[in-house]
RNA sequence: GGCGCUAUCGUCUAGAGGCCUAGGACAUCUGGUUCUCAUCCAGAAAAUCACGGGUUCAAAUCCCGUUGGCGCUACCA
């Protein structure tokens, strides 16, 4: 079965984690299905909220994640926004005549009507309803206007909207792909607006018209849209169209589990995750496993195997809290699976941005190997690797750090001096972890020392931090000359 | 307030009437490896399956109710 799924963002801001999850589910749904498309349609019917550049940024974020649309509004190879496909235009502001045509059709058929009520009247009406503890709804004042009067007032240029004439006493039953059968009463529904007075359609109209005209088969959206499902279904009915399959996905909650994931919970903009050095595959895996699970005890999957297993029936119904700690764990796992060369490539920009004298080459490769298993995301590179490029500051803090527990500065100095003598005796080609290990351990064993009292000061003198790769590894990476220079600086504090 | 959705360890989840004295993962704690951190390995703690009723020989799983949570309630999407 060929599937036409669509992602329909408004260009009002950056791509959000929650929206990305929806696109990922769309992608998963479509990916293994032959002749299927992931269509991107721009819903810019509220011109006042359009943010210049937001659309490009959203498309870039999708490209970064590897879930770019295959039809509709896309980025070409030069990064320009273009429209691809034969169902266009795919931008709603370019489809205004289409919506007008269908809205007029509905008015002519008596399934929608012009409403001339002013904003002021609407406001006072709502205020009264609320004062009487009634649900705030349009009182259908204009629904009883005759066709002649309605047409005459419109022709005279009076400002109006078009409202959907919701039928009375009708049960609206619909089967949602994740929630099963849902039931609504038409009497609970408002005669909501289809066409605004500025000539733009509302989401409700544009969405239904476009999904139908673009032959969309599956609509995946957040569960916050569930209340508008009966309006949509009734509109499809009014047009005499068959609705697509709908799947209302559980919302993603912030860490407190009290509200939708939002800015105050940390970064929610997808491009922030790129900048912080998260891997697309890691975020993809993380997001795919929120609100859905493959039902096995495996944790990590390739996108293809995820797509093979994916089905809407297994989508969770309840909202889920986004676990940032787990994201770090997942990302760390993906980093550990990478080739050293890729890790080096990824950390370099962060080191350079921190003004460290880092450049591509063998040395960077060695550094990458040393820190790979310590990274959760790449923007930690400076924090865990600066001492490979810069000597620690010779100050009181460093001196304090050099001294292992239960010992003093004199003893530490003595150990450092003895170790330096051992190290001096090694030729540069012996300056590899195994040989360094062998010689220093021999030195420790012969003198009946403890590993800690000898090795800790070396590691600390070399790095200046409490946590780092081990002494032998640091010695071999820094090399004989630099290592001894750092040890000398430390011992003479 | 009204309407809708929802409910298994702190979190993400497995679970489609007996395999469940509820499994896995993250986080937490302990131990091992060890010069620190991280990795890796082993283990612990953690859910009276929201609560109350049914149905059934048998219920986390089916039904009803209650409660909590979330969402929506615009000429926004």
C-alpha cells in the first residue's frame, strides 16, 4: 500500500523536539513502504505569526536529522527552498483561491454561512456566557440570515467570516489509529470559523482541503489536535470526501510531567542539539522510543530496522516525559560506536572555538581515542581535552591536586622526582603505554610503593584536573619532552 | 466549568486472561577491574500494576465507577 503522509509545520519558529518526533514517526511509517511519500506542506495562514527564515531553519533541521520530505516544500542541493511534486502549490498562502472556492461551495450548499458579527459582539457574548457558566460558543446569530441578505451584505463589502454550520444532534464516531474508536456529540461543537475576514482560511479548512486534494492517506499529529477531529470529520462529510487515517500521537512532557515540553525545560529546538554535539542517529533512536516501542529488549536500532518494525498499533496512548539523562546515555553509546576519525572530526570545531591550538592530524586522532568513551556530547570536548593542547596553570590549586590522600607535598615531590628519573632513562621510541607501564610498575614494585602515590601525581601534573585518561596514556600521548616539562613545572611548585 | 484523552518501578517501557512471587533500559546505590574519571562486568534497591467494584476456576490484562494527570475550549496553529 502506498502511503502519503504529511508534515505540516507553521513557519513561526524553530523545529521543536515534539514536532520532530511526529516527523520521525511519519518517516518510519513511509520508509519501508514502496511508492510512498513524506510531504511537507507549509501552513502559513496566520501571516502575522510568520517568522522570516524560520522555514529554512526547520528544513535544515529536518535535513540534519535525515528525515527530509520527498515531496512538497524541500531544500534543493544549494539549500534553497523549493517545491517538488505535482500536488502544489504546497504553501497555503499560495492556495487562497482554492480555499475560497471550496468555502463558497459550502456556503452555496448551506453547509456553511457568512457571519457578520463584530469582534466586540463576540467578546460581549463570550463574557456573558462565562458569567453564566456556559461553555463559550458562537450563538449562531448569523446562521439564520437568509441567503439573499447574506449575499447582499457581502456584495456591499461588509466584512465577514465563513463559519461551518455544524449539524444538530449528530454522533460523530471515528476510529483513530492509536486510540481506537472515539465518539463526540455534534451539539458540543462550535460553529467555528473556516474563512477569516482577511481572505485567509483557518487551519481547520485549509488542512482538510489540502489533505484531500493532496491525497494524503495518513495524518499523524499531536494529541492536542484530538478535540478538532470531530470538526474535521464533519467537514469531510460536508464536502462528501473520505477522510484519511488519523493518528493522534501522545504529547511529550517536560521533566516535571506537568506540561508539554517547552523552553523552560531546557533546549527544545532541534538545531540546539546539533550545536551541542548530539548525533542525529542518537536523537532519532531516543525520539522513536518515546511513545512507541518495538516490543523487544534491544535498545539500539538502525533506522531501517526501526522502520521495519514500526506500526501505529504499537504507539503508546499516554503522554511521556522526555528523559534528558537517557538522551546523554544514548548519545554516549553512539559516540562509542564511531570510528576514531569521525570523533576527531566532530571534536575539532569545539576545540578550535575554545581557542585551543588543535588541528586535524595524528595527534588529534590520538586525543579523540583517549576521550571517546568519556564524551556524552561533543561540546564537552574542551572540558575533557583541553590539557592535551595547553599546560595546566602552575598554581596552588594544582599543587593541592598533586598530593594523593594520606600523604604530603614532600613525599609527592620525592615520588615525582624519582619517576622523572625513571622516565628520563627511557628513549623516545620506548615512550609507549606498555613500556611506560612496565618500567613505572617495576619502579613501584622494587621500592614497595603504592600505585596511587606514584601514578596519581604524574597524571595530575600532566593534566591539572581530577579526572582524565590514565598516567601511562597521558605520558605517551604528550611525549617525552612535553611530559617531562610538565612534570618539572609541577615538582618545582 | 464543559468536552475529550489517559493511568505498570523516579523516568522510558515489556505485558493482548493463566508463562508475572511483573521483565528490560536510564537514573540511583554496592562490588569487581583500576593511578583518577570514563568504559566494561557483577549485583542491589525500586511498581500491593492509581483506587473501588464487578465478570471469570483464574485479571496488570475484560467491564463499570471514582480519583489524578494531560489536552482543547480564538477570525493561532
